[in-house]
C-alpha cells in the first residue's frame, strides 16, 4: 500500500467514527476517474477539510500538475497540509487558508479542473468568481448535488441552462455529483 493509500484509508476510518464530511470512496472514485480522464495541469478545489479529496485527485495527476485548495478553517487546513505531506505524492498541492469568496478573486492563474465541496449555498458564487480563470473544456465537479440540490439550485440552474456548460448529474447512492464542462 502506498503512503497516499494509507493516509486515505486512515481518513476513511476516521470518518466512520467522527463527523467528517469527506467525498468518500464511492463519489471519490468518480471524481478520481474524471481527473484521470481530463489530465488537468491546474486544479482548483474549494473546501479542503483535512485533504482527503486533494490527495485522491493528486494521485491521478502528473508530476507537473498543481492543485490549489482553499479551506477557511485554520485547524483543518493545517491537518490537510500534514496529511498531504504524509501522502508523499508528486504533484504540488498548495493549501490556502481563507474564505474562498475572498481568495478566488486574488488567484492569478487559470484552471482546467475544479472540485467544489464547501458551503452548499455558495457554489454559484464560487463558480462565478472563478469563471474568468477557467479554460474552455474545464471540468467542474460539484459534490452533494443530490442531497443539497435545493441549497445549490441557483448553481444547478446555471450550469444546466446558461448555455455556458454541458452538465450531467451522476447519482451515487443517495447523493451525487454534478459534472459540468465549460463550453
Ligand atoms: C465537505 S467539506 C470538504 C471535504 C473535502 N473536499 C473532502 O472530500 O475531503 C467542506 C469544507 O469546506 C470548508 N468551507 C466552507 N465554506 C468555505 C469557504 N467559504 N471558503 C473555504 N472553505 C470553506 C469547510 O470548513 C469544510 O472543511
């Protein structure tokens, strides 16, 4: 078992005993497969928690790729940095501590993959703030699009109906992922 596998397993075990809203192995498998297919160079993640999904995506990326992940709780961001260090994967993962609503406009680079998994009522805000940094063909995966569909209705309406994206919902158990591609 690789270091990354070991860290992911530890976090999954921890999530069984404490409240830890990670994407988890089932939706995580679909997320990782989307990353593998897209071969992105720059990934933006909104909502790091303790680094589970960042490590999951990082494992599928080339050495040259980079992930920027944003977390507004300092303790979680610190734990994520430690887990990422222990996972020992080659792509560089930068954890930024702060509110994504403030951090995203300050980012100076473009992205070709986005994973949104923070405050469910703010998905639309995160996307609108990041939109001018997203290349054509960028894949955007939004977690909890089944259970929290009502809270993220503005986001779902936008990616499905604005004409700026093609979008599909993937059901996984009693929740799901909205996977959108920028046109
Ligand atoms: C569902 S958890 C993320 C789980 C993580 N993506 C995973 O699968 O391992 C959501 C995280 O988003 C963070 N968060 C919520 N609102 C935020 C915001 N406005 N900016 C940055 N992080 C935020 C929370 O503190 C929490 O750690």
